[in-house]
C-alpha cells in the first residue's frame, strides 16, 4: 500500500494515499528523454527535483512517484498525478535509500506462499526429493500429524541425507518391516521369532530369545537397567504379553513371561487375568468390521523358496465371525491372486475354546500333504492350536520350503 511505503521511507503521501501498487521499483537517474529506461505502467519510481522526469514518469502511468530529498513537486505535477491515477509520496531520504526501503514495505502475504509444500516427519527422503526440486523456494515444511511445523527440508538436505537409526522390535523379516528399511541404519534387533530375512550393512546387536512375547524382553530390559516403566508403558507391555500368550495359555508361554506379567500387574495394581479377559472381549467385537481389515489384521509375511506365505491372526470368542467365513475366504483368495503369494492364511483363534479355525487360499495341495489331512473348502479345524509362531507358521512354512 502507498501508506506503507510512505511510512517505510519516512515521508508523506500527498496523492493517492489509500491505493495499492504492485509494479517494479525504479530509481530514475537517467535523462528524461532516454527511451531505454524500462519503466512501465504501474511501477514505482523514485526521482529527485527534476520536473521533466517527474512528468515523464506520470505520463508513462506509474503507480507511485516518490520524490526523494524532500523535493517539491513541480508546478502542475500533483494535478497531473491525480488525473493519471498516480500516487505521490515526498520523502526526506535520498534516492538510493528510498528505493531500498520501498522494497521492504511489501507485506508478508506477497512474499509468502499460503500453501507451501508440506511433508510428514515419517516420509522417506527419496519419495519427496523430486517435489522439493520442483518448488522455487527449494524447501518443504516438515509437519507433525496435527499439521504443526517441525522443521524445514531443503535441497542441501538431499545431498547426503543421514540414515534414520532403527531398532527392529518383534520382527526380523524384511516384508514385515516399515517402508524404507533398506535405507535405514539398523542398530539392534529384539525379537522372539525365528531369524528372518533382514540384512544389515554393519554388525548389530541381535537378540532372538524364545519367550512368549517380545514385550517380556522389553520388560526385562527395564528391570536389568533398574528403571521403572511409566504406567502407560507398563500397560502396553502387559497387554502385549497377554495378547501374544493368550492370557498365558499359549504353548509359547514361559516362566519369564509369567514373571514379567506378575511384575507389571503389581506395578499397575491390577489383576492380570481380569485385564486380559477385558482386553480380548473388547478386541473381539469384530462383527461389523470391513472384510479387508479383518484379513489383514496382524498380518505377517514369511519368505519361502516358492515366494511368500502371509498369515494373519484374529482372537475371537465363541462363534464370532463364523457366519462371515465365506466372505473372508473370498477376500483371502482375491488377495492371494492379486499379490501372488503361494499361500494366504487367516487364523481365527478362539481364546475360550482353545482352538483355531485356519482359513487358507493358494496352493492347498502342498499344504494338505504337509498337514496330512484334507482341507474342507479352505478351512482347517485345529483343536488346541493357539500360537502362530510355534504351531502354525512352522507347519505352513515347512510345506513350501524348497
């Protein structure tokens, strides 16, 4: 605005104070008859006590004429400016300073992008690199999940980005890990499953300990370090152990799991049995869940010689989901065909009856040969089976190992 420019140059707007200008800024130092100035309509021109230059600028149709060094406008200049729609400001500053200060009077809204490029804190650098290269201000704003700025990602950050340091917990299979794990620096692996397909660039500390839950290993880390987990952390660890061991009923359960459960339950002042049953009762309310969500719940992929075997598991109570078995099988078959895995399986584990209905799609001939019995329309009844890790995964993987 003309008023903002007048304030920036310490002067007074004598014509058109309430107008807006948006042209380029010029200091008119050349002879008024020079045709190569480049000044155009709507521009801002700084000029001294030269009436010919003042009138020439007005004749061109400038948006604002700034008279430096408190220069008085020539006779009829103000009237000509009003007639042409040009504003006039008189400043005590010299021409050079007037030109510099005028550019600083632009509002932030002119210089800022109201919709800057945003990236998430968990986005991979390689996925956003091309976007950053395309924006003229050469940076993206990193925001958290609430849209609040956390930092800037600039083009210089793309040259040699520092790899993210990652500790793998409860898995060691490449297919089960997060996107971008290939570029990350894996510093440790803490797991209770078999040794998987993860490869590391450098030697790392790796713990594969056959307990019922990786949460037991984490709880033991707290105790060995003489640290007490916060109540939310203790709640999550207790839930993890009771979930993995099906309230300490799974054949994978060890004394170390029972010791960790007793410690965490005492810390929380709760009964582990009651806690576990309430947890499973709330989690087993799956009647209205989308089919795709059900078959992908807690899915784990395992690499075998012929491709991959993917096993999901749902803990249920009684007849929950029994009437949805046909649609679950259809969804499993569609996903198996789309992804090309050799076998797609879903465990419906009844935590009360201590049994599993295994729904399978894919190479059923090899699976029948491995388990020694026919598969009834894609469903295998497995009494006493509760554990994917110890009872189901070894059986299924053994059927397809090369």
